[in-house]
């Protein structure tokens, strides 16, 4: 079992050690500052400020949790996918998300926290995940809208994260973004097929876009003037663009793509501002965002309960696997000892 | 690896594949794109008249396709519910492999009746399905799923390994792709049989119970009938009973290593190949087909 804190801090230090520690701290900070100004990378064994570690741990674990909880709305449609090809694609996509969760938990573990602890925090309701996954996936067209809008927004957010200053996070994001790009295209394709299908199918597609549009825009986080952590994250080269900047870019892309789909965005105020050279959108319901974030969304309880159930139901399996691994190790050690003795 | 190490490695050692008669060094995941046989390729061959299965071969392909399809439907339920994230991925992968085999077999079968894989999957009724009862058994807990998977993968491996020699080139090609994937499924299930049997007392009891639950449905897999015998004589198919000895031997080895006994439960009569199913299939189809049937004629 991995300990919960891989880098324990000794309790009491002698004056000499204190001085040495202070010196190391100063050297570490100087190195860290240089890495930041060179826009280079911090690796897990490098010194880093406690707040940087904490911020990254929070962000990466939340990201991992989002992948894991995000499996649920789509897994909801695997059994009912309307063609075998779509079923295969959807299965592969949800499986990718489990994989993303795994890379991200691993990246977060390099910061000193075990996956078990992160999972416990998630199940206990102490950790956050993207609030978009607290909305229900009501029709098949939601598989399209989630891929196109939700994964599309995720890509806008995540492509700049490939350059995040923390090495394991940036590298995990490179692979994740490649797969997300496939996910978005499959979502677009689902909507395109529906839009060109029967009137009922087209209606289903438009309804899904209507429901997922605003929540997807809110995935970029609160407006810049209400986003207290953004500035520090940008100074640390974790975040590269502000929430509003990314949201505006995303709206611009969707405006183009929705035309190809033959559908509309449920926002009459979308326009390109010639002065600022930015895309603008209508007002978003930030009260709803806060409510969902606070646990009062349509599916918060359901999503957490499903994760808890899977975790609890699987407990005996994990215990058995660990016990078996231990027995195997002991067996090997015994064999090794016997061989030594024989020799 | 030293010889001393290799001789002690069985299914318990994750670093090696399953010792057996298959080509365990072959990788199912490293097929060059473009070389892998896809259901779409078979559909194209069927459409352009390059291949057309006989009525018998189509019936036979339907059986294998339905087995894989119903199992994929069952396994897909585990995705987002598995005991560990790694198992969400692993069971999802096995489900995907099975679905891929199902699509190939059904596409080919449909060539005889001018039906697509989706027409066969979504618009047939219970009694028109030809899957064996084992595949429709409920997931149960993880041990039940592993027990079912253990039987399925050892059965399918023996079947596909022989089917690669089929005189029917399409069946042989589908089997050649499938056998590599099923070899991994054997490895996965055997590893879990060992872990659960020798992990804790609780896991051992659950594993024993799981095997007991699925074993009544083993016999049906090896039952011959006119169609299978006729096709086997022509060299196109494999007679189910001919797989039994190898299946018994190889599963027996794993069970012995796990210190488990082969369950002595009475065999259920089966009947899936004739369209006689258990109570479970209706629910599986109701869920699988609901959306497609709400929109007949629609494309997705």
C-alpha cells in the first residue's frame, strides 16, 4: 500500500539542520523561479513551493475525478446504442476516459498523494469534479452533444495544458488531447448523422445541443473578474489563457461548426466583436453553476452514489488481489531462500 | 529470464502469457492498421458479391455472432462499475473485442439473407437468436463474471484456433483475428481465477460459488447437432464436441493451480442454438433494441 504522504517532513530539526533546510529552500526557490522564467518544466523530484504542489494536486485530481465521473452519463447509453458500430465507438470512448483517469491519478501521485486517498476523497464528497457531469444524458443525441460540446470545451481547456509547467501533467495531457480530439469528432459525427436523419432524429439533436450548450460554456470556469486562482496559476505556467479568453475561442469554433451540422446554438447574442476581435455570447446563469458546484445539480447524488457503489462492491476484489500478491511475494522469497540454502 | 523462473511461471505470473497451444506471442493490439479485418471490409465483400455464405455457413456464423454479441452486451455493463479502474479498462476491452467479433460474424451471416449486422442485431426477436445460454447469464458479482469469462475464453480459444483452418475463407479470417484477442481474455480470466481463489477466504468462496453458477451452461457449448456436424464434415466448421478434451484439460490445469475443483453441477438442457432461451435474453434484447426499434429505418 502506498503511504498517503510520500515525502514526510521530519518533526523537529536541530539549528544546523534548520539552517541547512533554509538554504535548500532558498536554492530550490531560485531554481523554481528560473524554471518559471525560462518556461521550462518542473519534475516530481524537483523542489517546488508548497502552494504550487497543492494547486496542482487539486487541479490534477479534480481532472482525474472528472474523467471517472464523466464515464457515467455515457456508460448510460452503451447498452442502448442504436447501431453496433456506435456501440463499439461509445464503449471505446468510455474506456478511454477510464484510461485518462488512470494517467491523471498517476500524475497526481507524483505529487505525493495516493490514488486510494484521492478516491476516498471523491467518494466522501470532499473532492470536486467538473460540474458538467451532474447533468443527465437523456437521449442518444446527448452522446453527440457531449462529444461535440463537452469534449470540445475540454480540448480548448486542455490543449494549452500540454505546456503546463509540471512535467507529468503536461505529458499526460498530450496523450489525453489526442484521444479527446477523436471523441469530439465522433460526437460531431453523431449529431451530423442525426441532423441529416428523420425529423425526429434532427429534433433530438437540436434538443441535446440546446441543453448542453450553456453548461459547456460554463466548463471554462467563472468570468475572469470572479476567478481568484487564475492569476497565480498563470504565473506558474499552469494556466496559459484566462477563462473568458478560452470561452470566447470556443464559441467562435462552435459558431462555424454548428452551421455544418445544420443546427443552431440556443444563444441569440453570439457575435464577433470587431473592436476586441473576440467572440461574445449571451449571459450565462452563474447562479445555476454555483448551485450545481455546491452539490445541488440534477445528478450530483446519483453520480457519487454510483461511484461509491462500484467502489464498495469491488472492495473484496481489491483486498483479494492484494492478499494474493503478498502471498506470491512470500512464496518467491521462500523459494529464493531454499535455493540459496541448497547452493 | 532464467530456466528456473520459466518453469514455475503459470497463469500466476503476470509477466508471461498463458502457457498453452496458442500463439501467445502474437499481439492483438499491434496489428498494422489496414491489415486488421474489419466488419466494414466484410460488408464490402458481401455487397460487391465477392463472398456469399451458404445458408448453413450463415446459420453457423449467426451462432458465433450471437454468442459474442450477447456477451458484449453483458460485459459492457461493467464499464464504470468495475472493482478497479484497471478492470473498467480490461472488461471494456474484452467487451469491445467480443463486439468486434460479433459484428464480423453477423455481417457475414447477413450476406446470405441480404441483412446488415444491425438488422440482425436489432430487429430479430428472442427465438431468432442462436446464442448459447452461458452468454446470457447475468453478470452477478465480479467472481461470477470471471467464472463466465473463464469458460467463454477457453471455449472460444479452442474454437477459433481450429476455425482458422476452415475451408470458408471468411470464417477463417474472422477466427484468425479473434483467436489472438481471445488468448488475452484467457490470460485475464485465468489470472483472476487464481487471485480470487487464493486471495482471501471470502474471495475464494465467491469464486467457488461463481463457478458453480455458470457450470450448468458449459455442456451446451460442446453439444453437436446436425448443422455443426454437416459443416464440420465439409471442413467449414468445427464440431463442438471436438473441443471438449482440450477445454477440459486446460481449464482443469488452471483450476488445479488455483486448488479448485471442477464443479459437479448437473448440466442445464440449453437449446439456444434452436432459439430456445432462458428468461434473461428478453431483458437483454429489450434494452439493446429499444432505441433502434423506436426509429425503424433510421440510420445512426
